[in-house]
């Protein structure tokens, strides 16, 4: 291998490190030292890795145009922190119901069966949060083009 391609690999490795570091730096880390399975997860697997949990959570933010605090309640002891396991924010409950709905729609109408987390993160679902929400909390439900008059069809 030439010196040139060695340098290229070195730069790529550096870039990769920077991307990893920055995404790590921006994801709030739950309490250190707590085993991952001590959580209040209902649809996601109890033993989900921190990386996968954050992938799901960040994707929810993008799908709805939300931030963490739009779904998660503030901590009762420290209002500067979020209590992620808490069920006090009704939006979290709605999101949980939506996760179950997504699982059902895909199973019943599109033959995509099995675990939510795997299907969701591998983009196996035909209908996902982004399909309806498209970056908004409230999906559009009005028809914005003129509806054709059925009498036109008869001719
Ligand atoms: C659209 C709503 C929504 C948004 C936005 C959201 N979350 Fe969540 N989060 C949930 C739901 C719902 C659960 C529970 C999932 C389950 O039970 O399977 C959850 C669970 C969690 C958990 C596990 C809590 C436990 O039981 O121990 C953590 C940690 C978490 N979220 C962090 C975040 C972070 C950090 C952000 C922002 C980057 C975020 N969430 C954004 C809805 C959301
Ligand atoms: C089939 C379409 C559809 C899909 C898929 C869908 N949603 Fe929704 N969602 C809706 C509709 C419609 C509403 C508004 C309901 C209303 O107005 O009462 C809504 C409302 C919500 C709300 C409450 C928003 C608010 O401000 O009141 C949350 C949170 C939410 N969805 C999260 C999710 C998440 C997370 C996913 C993916 C796991 C998801 N949704 C997938 C259609 C969908």
C-alpha cells in the first residue's frame, strides 16, 4: 500500500472518530452504572443497547419535529433533568400506542411481522412514524386538492 492510501485511511479513521464522538456527546446518557435492563420499556426490548435506544429516540424526534422533552417528563427531584422512565408526560403514552399501531398495521396489511425494534431500525416497516407525521406532530388529514366530481368520470 502506498503512503498516500495510508494517509487516506488515517483521515477516514479520524473522521469516523469525530462522527462517533460528536453523536455520543449530543446524546444524553442515562444514569451511569445502571444496567440497561432496569428500565420501564414496554415495546422496545428490555435489553436494548444504548446505541439502538438512542437511534429509535432520535428518529422519533425527526419524524415528529419533536425534542426529547416533548415526550419525556421532567425529573421530580431535579427539574433540569428529564425522567425518561416516567409516564407523567401523556405524549410518551401516545407514542407508545403509536408504536403498537405501527406494529399492527405492518403485520396485518403488509406482512411485516415480528419485533418492533428490529423491523423499525432496519427500515422493514412499510408504514412508519415518518410516513404519517412527515416531520410534524399532527399529520395532515385534509385533502388539499379539489376532489374530482364523480359526474366527470361517467362521460
Ligand atoms: C415521540 C416521543 C418521544 C421522543 C421525542 C423521545 N422519546 Fe424517549 N421514549 C419514548 C417512549 C414511548 C419510550 C418508551 C418505549 C417503550 O416502552 O418501549 C421512550 C423511552 C426512552 C428511554 C428509556 C426509559 C426507561 O424506561 O428507562 C430513554 C432513556 C429515552 N426514551 C430517552 C430519550 C431521549 C434522550 C430523547 C431525545 C433524544 C427521547 N427519548 C425522545 C418516546 C419518546
Ligand atoms: C397511520 C398514521 C400514523 C403513524 C404511522 C404514526 N402516527 Fe402518530 N399520530 C397520527 C395521527 C393521525 C395523530 C393525531 C391524532 C389526533 O389528532 O388526535 C398522531 C399523533 C401522535 C402523537 C401526539 C402528537 C400531539 O401533539 O398530540 C404522538 C406523540 C405520535 N403520534 C407519535 C408517533 C410515533 C412515535 C409513531 C411511530 C412509532 C407514530 N406516531 C406513527 C398518525 C400516525
